């Protein structure tokens, strides 16, 4: 990948440090008066509509939105854009109903894992705990990778430098203030990146007056909008299922469900968040359609930036850095606090530890952050990292949440059906180059795969993982 080098490394590093330290100061200063474990975990269940809305949006929209939707759109067409948008926003809509049920049935709850433990026994609970921590760790790695990758593209700054600064600063204030610190910084981060996204939209539409529209896509890549283009359907459904399923297992969302002052606050915040997130993700995905229509050789992960930074203006490089760091830290602090809260609430049920749970959780999060730092420094594919974690959540989503509405469905049924879904999904899950899978390419020759499967391995993988548990229900 060629670096733009619009700004020099010293300037880029200076900006990263200043922005990160600003959030450190805000997070510590405004959370130091809120002490106690209840504040650390669920902000004393006292958050109002504005604060909860901005936090839900800021937590959901990490640096991945600068890469994922546009990257998916370059090959998945308009279907991927719609699927990604709905998949990101739809869980917030579902949480309106799940949140009401869980807050009513388990009013003192602090995590989805805790509620699963109360509803079932230790086996299913441990499995979902592992899934959740695995997913959020992958999310953490992907977020850090994304921002390091971007800063490197703009300035040539080495990946490890950006990774180290962002992770260290996020850990510093989040492990100090918990959910309170995350909520406070989310409020600021929301307004920062909202303003910068609006500026970016105005700039792009002004310099691309004749190109940032559906016409250029119709003229240069009509298949990306075509009803006969299969990936428009398979990619759309894939991203909808994958993103929606994982967000339902995101402990950061469940913390905020219980942090709301009351159910009315929660309902309004979720609706507002849904309406805000949907157009933002759609816009980012649409930029990928335009970028690949302008240049078929565009690097998918950088599709949005090839448009925004086309003029090589320093001011927009600065905006991108501020935008990326704000988005990244808003997601990272949510993930850090979410993982920490799971350990605090649930670790003693697994390991029977008698020590201070808060200290153990901080040590565990630091350990995972070190792993995230080393992996992010290698610059692995961002989208592929997400897809691995998504598969695990897809295998569990129907079984776990169906159980709260069916008295006849027990822990054993749920456990078996989740494993069935995971195995089925892994059989079809594509290799990093998407050329083969375990079933077709390893166990069986790829030539035996029907064309609709060989061309849609990812789609088949997520469909198998999500729907095969239903077969296990019927055979119980």
C-alpha cells in the first residue's frame, strides 16, 4: 500500500497524543466524583436520554465505519450497504423489547452473561461468556488495527506507535472511571465526530458534484445496483445477520440498557440512536460504491478516503485523524469497560476466586490489550477479523434469546444447538482469500461445490450458523 504522506509523522503523532490525552483528562476529571462499583458497572442506573443516546451512538460507531461499510460495498453492492446499515442499527430496535423484558425480569442485572446464568446453569453461561469476551477482544483488535492502518496511510506513521498511544490512553481513564468515564467521553466524542462527518459530507458532495450520486455507479458499475447481481442479496443478508447478531452480545450495549434512568429513557434513546446510526453507516457504504466506480483498482478498506483525501488537503487529513481517534477511543473505552464488567460480575462463578474482582478485571483487560497491541501492529485484515467473531455470535443468537420466551427450552437444548450452529458455520467459513472453506477445499474438492455455494461461501457460512440451531431444536 502506498502512503499519501499528506502530513509528516511528527505532526500526526502530536495530534494523536493531544486528542487522546484530552479524553484522558475529561474521563478522569468528570468521573472522579462518581465512586463505587455500581457507578463503575452501570453508572448508578441514572443516565438520561441525551447522554444515553450519544453514548449508544458513539459506542456503536467505532473506526470500523470508516473502513467496513465502504469495503463491503466495493464487492457486495448496494445490498451490502443496506445490510450493513440495518445490521448496525437494528439491534438497538430489538433492545427496545429485550431491554424491557430483561429490566422487568432481572431488575438488578448488570450483564447479559449474568442474566443467562440466572436463567440457566453454568454450562451455557460459560460458553456465552467465552463467546462474548472473544468477540469483544476481536472488536478491540480490529478497532486499533483500523486507526493504526489509517494513520499509516495518511502520514506513514508506524502501526505500533498509533496502537500504543490509543490503547494506553483508553486504558488509563476507562479503568479509572468505568462506565461513568466512558459515558462522559462518549458525549464529547459524539458531537466531535458528528460535526466532522457533516463537514466531510459537505466537502465530498461539493467537490464531487457530478460523481457522488447513483449515476456514476449506474454508468461504470451497474451490477452493484442490479437486482440480478447475486452478491446484492447474499452480501446484504450476510452483513445484516452478522452485525446484528454480534451487537446483541455486546456487553457495552447491555450495560447501557441497565444504566438508563428508566424504561422510557431507554426506549427514546434506542429509537434516536437507531435513526442516527442508519444514515451514517449508509453514507459510509455509499462512498465505497462511488469510489470503486471512479477507480476499479481502489483499495477496498480505503475507499472512503480515496474520495475525501483526493485533493491531498492537509486540513482534511487533520479532520480524518481527529475523526478516527475520536471514533476509535469511543469504541475502545466501551469495550474495555464491557470486558472489565463481565470479569467483575461473572469471573468468580467460573474460577471461584476470592480476590478483589475489580483488580482482577483490570489485570485481565490489560493482558488482552497487550495482545491487541501486538496483533494490531501487524496490520491484519480488519473486515476478516470481524467476520470470525461474527460467526460465533450468529451460532448463538437465536438459541440464547429464544430461551427467554420458551419455558420448555432448557440449557442442554441451547448448548447443543449452539455447537451445531458453530460447526455448520465453520464448515462453510471461507479462507482469508475467500477461495475455499473447510468443507469445500479441504474435506471435499472445491470442484464439487455448486456455483451458488462457491461464489457465496461467507453467506452460506452465516446462514448455516444462524439457522442450523433451529434444526437442532426440532430434533431434540
